[in-house]
């Protein structure tokens, strides 16, 4: 039945979604008994979201000063690492791919619903809003978007990274942070912990938060979505800390690894071998040219089941499907592999058996 429904959906959507068409021989993933994907409006069985793509890292709302803080913190890191700002001289080799220009997430409900509907038309079935309170995420706005668009939206809980922490983080104990995370989870239907970040080299507070997030996962089974600083610093250390807390790597996606430009994809392969998902989640724009060869190297190395794609609200909610996925397909990825990456892998990450 899923195959028939899928083919009908693709026929309706046209070629924009054809990049990940479900082959009749594809083996669907297995999920633990009782697993759900928790969205703001209802819990889904993972199989219910099998007819389209899931964007694992997006944002529907951010604080008005979010991007000002982001630019200031990024500039400070670049200066500390000897990376000249654009326009002065040739940037250091470690500089990240240019992020696509796009409007910031808006609080205009009609405009946001229109953007989400474009993503639906491109084949997106579910979307993760990877923000939380210290990023200025408005959960009620996300709920209204979900209601008006019909898009299942996963809400998250967490603390972002050092430049965004509330002042109390510095004085809170690890136990207190765990309880604060559990309180966030209890306040709203929560489907993941994330995005949980480090900005550059991990700070003492960031390590404390990561340990607390690991413990909160152990108490809830919620999957974890991370943010790594440019260029992907602390990716391995993030997974080390979470594993030390008892988290299995297949419950974690290490994010923003498109920023870590390396033809040999050494860190990427290391994380995949350990069983973690890795996120190429700022895609759909100018940086794609450097990212597609890395994606293909990982696919050719046998790590397709560890890859996740999204745009981080940087290029529009439809652009992962309408721009980036076609580029990966043109580079040689098969429909079956792209289906695994866009449809199966995010469901494998997000599906969890709730703990009471």
C-alpha cells in the first residue's frame, strides 16, 4: 500500500520529488516495538511518514537578535583562528562554504505557511524545528503553522551554545541542567533534544551541557541533534561526551558537517564508522559545490545510511529537495540511495520508544 500511495504522490508532485522515488525493491527500515515520532500535534508511527522526506534541521522562528549574535560570535571565532573576513584577502582554507542568502524565519503566519506548503509540494512530509527557548523559538507559532499547513512539525528542547546560554548556565550544576531539560520536555510535546551546540573549541560550560543532554536522553530516549562550530570543530568530542553518558551513536546526528570541507572526509567517516548520523544541513545554495563531492565520497564508502540532509532555514524549506537532492543525483546517487537518505534515515533518527 505504501508503494502505491507513494507513486500516486510522486505523480501529483511531478519531477521535483522524483529524485528519491521509492523503488519497488527497497527494503523499508525496521523500528523498535512501540516507537513513535513525536510532533507538536500528534505522535506518528514511523511508517506513517514513509511517503515523503523529513527535513531534520530547520527553524520556524528565532529571536530578533539571533542573527546579530550569530554574526558577532562567528566573527570572533574567525579572528581567533586567523581567518580574514570576506573582502580583505583570500580566506583561510578552513573557512566554511558560503551560506545561501535567504530571509530569516518570519513571524508572519501566512508567509510561513506559504513557505511550508512549497516544501510540501517538493515532497517534504515532516520537518524538525531544531530551536528552543534560548534561540528564541516560538513553540505556539510552530503549532499554528502545523495546524494551518498540515505539516507534521517536531519540536525540540535544549540549550544551544556558549554565546546563547542564559547566564544561569555558568552557575547551574549538571544535575540542575538535566532537570531543566526534563522540564522543557514536559512543557511541550517534544520529539528531540537539539540543536545542542559548541561554537568552536568546546568550553567548560558546553561540555557540562552535553553531559546533561546525554543524561536527559537516557531518561527520555529522545534523539539528539547537534551544532558544530565552523569548520566542524568538536564533532568527535561531542560524540565522545554523549557516548560516555551512555548514549548510543545511532541516536545522535552531528550537525553542520558540510562546513568541514575535506576531500578525504576523515572526520565524517570516523563518525559514521562509530554509528552516528552526520548532517549536511545548510544545503541548497552556493556551498553545495564543495559538499556534493563529500556526500558522494561517503556514499561510495558505504555510509549512505548515516547521512541526513536539510537546509537549516538558510535557503528556503523546499531547497533541500528542489536544489540539493537533484545535484547529488546528478553526481551519481541513485533514487534508492536518495530515498534512504531523505525518507528512511530521518525516521530512523527520530523514532524513539518513550520512557515514562
